[in-house]
């Protein structure tokens, strides 16, 4: 057992922290929230320059050959910085899915483009049913000659409005199949939703969208097993972002309570405030270890359905608690839009419900307990 | 990062499990909650000693094994999992021995460590006093140096196993004129010394493991002083980190969890979403606690002092223990009221654990004190002074 980051991970963490402090200040985060695309092409290029877009992909596809645990370290820093844009969609939802399910040809063509920062990807999974079960998918793909024709409505699709490719889960008969779809194909219309985290979730309507049969990912009808893996990776990756956000909220809150003076002394010297901060620290450390355990298991290829579910169930609730206490300690100061607290508060709620909320994952844990 | 145990560690864990399961099968003991506090069995402690599991991390020259902290954690995790009666040797193994290794003289180490390791000498801890609970440094029990000895007068309270321990690890004031943290010293005192009186305190469960201990002109030799005179507080601080850092702060009532899982399985209660979600919550929260406690052992294994990590793990862990007891009672419903007899569900374990559970977040440092430690030592918040 070794609960420290490796030297390489420490280096990655430090470089990421420094880079994001310089290149992704909160002014940019706020600007991107208001921006229609929510995406800074300049930042994207610089991130590609850092190798981040290829970080987790094999070298033969132009990547850096690092593993999921390394990616978790980077995602933690991104969560800390509230990084806007389609990194999560492109790398975690798009690229890693391609890497798992794509044919050699699909991988050889697309992953190098992702790694180079030339292509943006996303996953069109959820629908108005707002569920992460196969029953929740009504979008249909009908075979027609050399193509499939996809019709239906996808909802909560991140970054669809700027994506080059989408991986779409659609029903082929009784079963689910994944398709690699050109996001600009005729029949696709995208509307950006106004969401709590201003994170550019979209409604995507597929109106008789033709997709070549060659664009099926994996086996026809074999999509849901892949989706389960996607959700597992995405849940763990989301946890890593949440750890970073929660850590930053704790640090902001501790700093504030050292500086803010009331009754002639820093409020951090009052036990009421100290105990709020201690409760936050307990939650943050809890998030950290349960999340990294899951990321480590994913990295090493160990079966970890239960561990990922435990991580997401715990972290979903804990990050929310941390932001709530952070607000309590910041008082009125944290309630205004100019303060950074609200950026985390809004993102915590969005992250909580994404890729399965605590209830969803507790159900998985209950199943996995074997009783 | 690597969460994997080595092959040797896994083998060690299985070895302990096999031993405990055999002992259960042989009827030596029944898994019991809080057995590290109440399960006082010199015979069983000697069996554990026979396996070489007391003083696991201590130097070989005293009979120890010089193994790592993670090994010790594995050992404690397993004896707690099976609710084995390990109370007799627990304080000596957990903190008296390490303290002697750090601060004792060679003579003291040779006098005590081999006997602790062999399960022949059992300790109780004389810390709290009627007027000194959370504010331990205000303690008043006095040791006055006189000729060739110290004369001790005063009273300790909440002293677990004082009525059956051989020695007390005693914290006393040696200089009342110095600031309160600076006039404290530690002694090891034979419980048979004239002038020591032990009076029982029966807890709300009806059990007797706590005591008051009175010291009336108790003469102890100067060789009973541990470490430096008046440096006791700084020696205790490290000791308290050991005291607070272990699996017993998460798994005190683990046998309730095992029995509850069996109860839920046998009754097919996971079909009820209210029950299954409670069970999942417990499972998740236990795992978080386990990792927080492994972190403490890992910090120790790096040669660092877990000076807030142990406080953090304990306050989290004891919350879990209370929640486990309460959840078990919720699942049991009316049956949870029965303490013993054929109508007692889970052999009355959940019921007794529920009654016991207010103690978890009080003993060994209240959660409030621990949170203040997390805030001041861990997060660097200013103290209230």
C-alpha cells in the first residue's frame, strides 16, 4: 500500500496546478459561463500542447501512454480550477470509449486527432427519461441499406454544440447499440440548455440521421455493456473533479476564516467555525481516498463496480455538504456572484446528479453487497 | 498510489482469520461488540501472544517482530472483525509499549516489554480525572518527589480494566508551579501498591469495565518515572495519536454489522429499498472510514506523526459506529428492544451496542475536541486563546 502520489503524478499535479492558475483564472471561467460556446479555442490548443488531450491514450495513437490514475490527478486539478470546455466530454466520454470499443481503424483515425486537440467529442446517452438505464433509451436506430437511421431526442449531452463527433446510444430492436456520429450530420439539431453549472449541456434532436454501418462501435446490440463501462469511468472521473473542487472550497474557507475578524478575533478561532472546517476536512479526505481507490482499481483493471459506486455515492453527497458548509462560513460574502464560492456550489450540484446520483450508486452498492 | 496489500500481508490476514475462526469453532469466544474494551481474557491474550501478535512492530530484542504498522493494522482489523476478547493486552500493546520504546530507559524496556509481548502483564490507563476530562492538562493527581521515591495522591476516573490490570500507566502532576502543560509526568505503577483503591463504575449497559482509582500516599520508586520529569504532556500527545488512530475507532461494534448483514440476508430484507439503502450507506461509510484509518497507519509507516489524521479518523469512525448501532436498531424495529434471551435479535448485540454507543464519541477524546485538533493542527486555524 502506498497512499502517496508517484513522483510523476506529483509533477503532473504541480504542472497542472501552475498551468491552470495562469491559463484558467476565474475571470475566464466566468467569461466562458456567459460565452455561447463555453469553449476557449486558445486554452484548448495550449492544453493540447501540454499533452493533456492525449494523456491517457497509447503512444501509438499520439498519446502519452499514461493511465487512468494519472488522468484522475489531472481531473482533480481541473475540478479545482473549474475548467470550462469539453475536456471531460472529449477525453473521458469520447476518447476512452473509442479506445475500449472502437475498431483499430476507428481508433487509428480518431484518437490521434483527439490527442492533437483537433477533434472534440461527446457522448449522447441520456434522454428526457433522465435515467442511466437501458429502459431510459428510446432513440431508435433502424437499419437501412448500408446505413442506420437514427431518430430521437437526447438530453443533457455535454458540449454537443461544439462537438465534431458524438457517440450516440440508440435502440436497435430490444437492445442498445453505440454509434459514432458526425455531429454536423444532416438531421441533427442542438440546443444549449441553461443549466445550474452553465456547463453547456444540450438537447440534441436526431431527425432521421443517417450513420454508416461502419460507424457502429463494438457489436450491434452490445452497446449497454459498453455504456456501463462508460458510466463507471465517467463516475470515477467526475469524482476526481469533485475532489479537486471540494479541496479548493475547503482551502478558500479556511483562508477566509483566518482573515475575517469579528468580535475582535479571526472567526476561525471560534469553535463553531473550526468544527465546520473540520467537518469539511473529514469529507474532503473521505472523498479523496474513496475516489483514488476507485481510480486505482480502474487503472489496474480490477473489477470495481462496487468501489466506483461507493466513491460516487459518497463524493456526490460529501461535495454538496462541503460547499454548503463553505457557504455558511463565508456568510453573506459568499452569497454574491462576484465571490468564487458560488462557482463550486453550482458545480457540486451538477456533478452530484451526473453519471448517477448517490441514490443510484447506493443501489449498485446494495446489489454488490451480495446479501 | 497503490491500495494493494502485499502477498505477505494477505497471507498474514488469512492466518489471523483462520486462527480466530478456529477459536470461535472451538468455543473459546463468541464474536462480541466492544470486546477490545470489555473482553478481558488473560488466557485468550496469551493465545494471541503465542501467535506472536502482541508487540508486532517492536524490536526483536524484546521479543517483538519488527513488522510494519500496516501489519499491525491488519491484525487489529481482524480481531475486531471477529469481536475477539483482546481487552487485556490492548492498552499495553497499543500505547504503553510504544511509549516505553520512545521514552523509557533500557531497564524499563527490558522489565516490561517482554512481559507485555508474552501476554503476562496487563495495563490500564490512568488519565482522566473528575475535574479533567477534555482539559486533560489540568489534571491534579500529584506525584511529589521525596527521598528515593515519588508519593502519589489524587483520583483518576473512567479507568477501564483498573480492577483487573497489573499496572497503571499514570499521568500525574509533578510540578504545580509550572504552566499546566509543563508540570506533567508519566509513571508506570503496580496496581498492588498500598494506597491504591479501585471503585467500580457500572456503565449504562450494566457492564463493569470502568472504574474510579484513588491514590492515597502511594509510594512508587523513582524508576517508575517514564521519560523526562515534567515532559509528560509532550509524551502523551504522541501516545494519544496512537490511541485515537486505530481500527477500534471504526470497528468497535463490527460484529453487529456482520450479524445485521446475516439478518437482512436471512429475512430477504434487501428487497425493501428502505433497508437496502441503509445497508448500502453503511457499507460505503465503513469503506471511507477504513481508508481514513489505513491512511493513519500509512502516515506512521512513513515515520511521520499523524497529528491530525488520527483525530480525523476517530471522529469519523465513531460517528460510523453510532450510525451502525442505530441503523441496526431501525432494521430490527420492535425486536431491537430485547437485550437477551431467545427473543433477542442478533443475540442482543445491536441492542447493547446501541446502549453503549454514546461512549464511542466521548472516550479517547470527544469528537468536539478532535474537531478542534483537526482545525488547529490540520488546517492551521488560530486557537481560541
